[in-house]
């Protein structure tokens, strides 16, 4: 079936090119590749939806990712072989978004002055190693102040995020964490000094690099491992004001979540087991909800037993969600009995080990 589709596609492209007596543009060829990709992925989607076996699902996902990687390489090849085509830049950017890291070098070497590139700089921060590589190239080569400053800012902010929450490998600790944070801090201070007046997009609004760097530096100096978590007053289910320092003397897991968050809900059974196991220990689990309505939380708790402490932020903005610079859910802080952040973003067995480690310290201190 796939070879038949490929043959039909090849014939149709050939006929199209012959009719115009010219080669299809890069944009037309990319569109054709995308169509073929969608046709070939459809059976995988149907197979994934039909199976309940997790191992089989994992195999299907791996196959789909391999197909996407192949498509990214093909699109990259089109850009590389047709640099003078008007669609080459867009094709290279698409390949980079899809994970083809070689596209970063191609763009840096051939499109550093492309007018389309500067507005895309903030997006590059989320494109993995390839995006970071291109950011570095723009920071080194750009002559436009805004493009250069924006690239330098997102490079420094990316270093801070990677230090705080590595997406691959083990969390940084000790000297490695300290060095990574120091590097990020130096980058943020330097870009604020040299490009502080440059306006950059931040979500739906824009702000100066100086202001954005100030926010990042607050996070670095107050919300990373080794820092004492600042107080931020929110509301308990009884309507009374509460804050994290109310639990000094206990090991605290602060789980910032929402009822609409599937990964958050997936944690509930394990958290239930942890709370039951540690019921006689100096430990407290606090779930801080970012739900828009308090009733949404209380109604959820009536159906789903979660026998531990619950707070409500008053919505997804303001309060502790803003004070603690929450960027995703769940966001998890594990505090020692003095209120110092000792672990972040741990779940499952890693959370158990973190809590056990800190409880031993409480016993030793006592």
C-alpha cells in the first residue's frame, strides 16, 4: 500500500512538473511529503487507538517517531539542496522543529540575516539541542541588537531551566548544580546590562530584557534547590489564609496541580499510599490547586479520596502559582523541616526516596 502511494505520488509530481516544464518548488515538495506522511501514519494512529497493550503502544509510538525523523531529514535535504529557493528557509525551520539538529547549522550558515528569523528566536528555546545551537549562532553572528539580545536572553534562561529541571538524565546536585546556576546567573546579568532596554515577547505581552532577567534571577535565588521557599499566602478549604511556614518542623511535599491535569491525577494513588505510610511521621503533603473555581476542587475531592492537606490558589494566576513561577503542572517542591527546597519535580519512587532522606535528618536533628 505504501509503495503504491509512493508511486502514485511520484507520478503525480512528475506529471505536474512536466505540465509546467519546471521543477516543483521546495514548498510544493514539502507539502507533498507531508501528505504522504499523513497517509502512512493513519494506520498507525488507528492501530494505537485499537490496542490496549502498553508495550504494543510503545512500539507504535517508536515507529511513529522514526517516521517523523525520516520526514524531518527529507525536508532538511530539500532545504540544503535548494538554498536559493524562496521556501528553503521555511523548510529548514520546519526540519529543526521536527528535531533535525543539522538544520540549525544550515540556518546559521545561510539565513542568519533572514528577516523571518528574529521573531522566531523565542521559539528556538524550546526546540532542544538544535534550537540551542541556532540561538548560540545568532548570538554570535547577529548584527541586529534585538535579535542578538533576545538570543542571549533565551540562552541564559534556557540554562537556568535545564539546571532546575533536566528533561533527560538525573537531576543536577551539589557542585554540578551550583556551577550550572552560576553560569545561568552570569548570562542573565550580562544580557540585562548590555541589552536591558530591548523589548522581547513574553507570552501574550512583551517586556524589556531587564525586567525578564529580573524575574529569572528571582527564580534562581529563591526557588531552586538549596533556597528557602518564600511564603505566599493562599486559602485552605475552610477559607482561612495559610502559608508554607505554618509547617516548619515537618518535611513537606508541595504539589501544585489542577483537577484538569492528567499527569497530576495519575499521581493520586501513589500519593495516597505515601500519606498512609507516613501517617505517624513529621510529614505533610500539601496539594495546591490552580483550578479556576474552588467548587471544582471540592467536588473532585468528594469523588476521589485525597486524605491530606488541600489549598486553593484562587485560579491559575496570582497567589502562589505566580509567586513560585509555576510553568507546568504538576510542579513539586520537597522541603526539609527548615523550609529549605531540597528536591524538585520528583514523582513516584523518587519522591519516596526524597522524603525518606529528609525524615532521617529530622530524626537525627531531634
